C-alpha cells in the first residue's frame, strides 16, 4: 500500500523516526563532497549579515548538519524538524545548538522574526497543494528583504519511497519540481527570486537551488 494521502505528515514523521540514526551516519559528511553547495550556503550567510544579522531558521533540519555548518559560518541559526528521531540525532551530534520539534505547515514563529530561512531538501515531501501554505508561513516569519534558500530535487515526477538510508522501511513520497514551478509558487507567496541553478552532486543526482528574498513591501 502507498502512503496515506490524508496523513502524509504522519507518514513523513514515522519514516524519518525509523531511519534517523542511519540517516545521520550516511549524510554527516555530504557537505565535504559538495563545494558548490558550501559556496551557496556561504553566500546565504553573507546576505544575512549584510541585512544586519539575526536569527535564522533551518526548517526541516533533519539531523542538523546544515544547521551546524551555518553556525560555523557565523549565523545565529537553529533547527526545526517534524521528526522527534531526527531532532534527537541533531541534539546528540550538535549539543551546543538549538533544535525544536515543529512542522513547516504550521510554523510556530512570530511574524517578521527571522533574518533568514533555509529549507534544504525539506520541501521534497510536501504535496503540491500544500506548498503554497508552507511558503506563506516562510514569508510571514521572515523580515522584509530577508533571504530564503531552497534546495530541492529537479524533475516532474513523484516517487513512492518504501526503503532508504540503510534499507529501513519508509512510507512517503519524494516530489521533484522544475525551477519554473518553484519560481511561480515563490512569487505567488510574496518572494522575489534572485538566483537559481541546477547541479549534480553528492546531495542530489539533479538538484535545484533557489535564492529568494521576501518582498520589502
């Protein structure tokens, strides 16, 4: 059976709880193999500083590897994830950082409180009809002009994922999107897209990166 389409959040949470320890082991050093992604993250950190700094949310942080890297780049970053198992691994591996349990579909952050926001390959399980809601939350919590950095898989198909990260059972869908669709969703939510590119790396066989900003007015 495929995932429960009425309970995709529960499927996502349960799947990542199951693979959390293996996921941490298998992805811990991916940034060492992805210089272009490191350069994009460094640019994002520079943009946050240029705007005066402030708190940055890594939404869908998983086991915290991007959160930790952004902290090394000098940002005041914390992580949010749906999965208690992933948050547990993040707190274990990065004990000096803050990690909160939460959902990007109901982001419990104050309006205009974030200097920047990252969603690094964390929109890939959000169904098309929920993307607009998620991006509205991102727009709401970002300061005017605040940068948003997205990583995602490029393509047109949605694939059922039944096993992963060491062969553990999973039950969720991976959605691939084109840059044009992502750009439309972002603009509809009140963002200005400043840069985008497609690349192949250890992060993704065909990965997309978009840098956008919340409109100032």
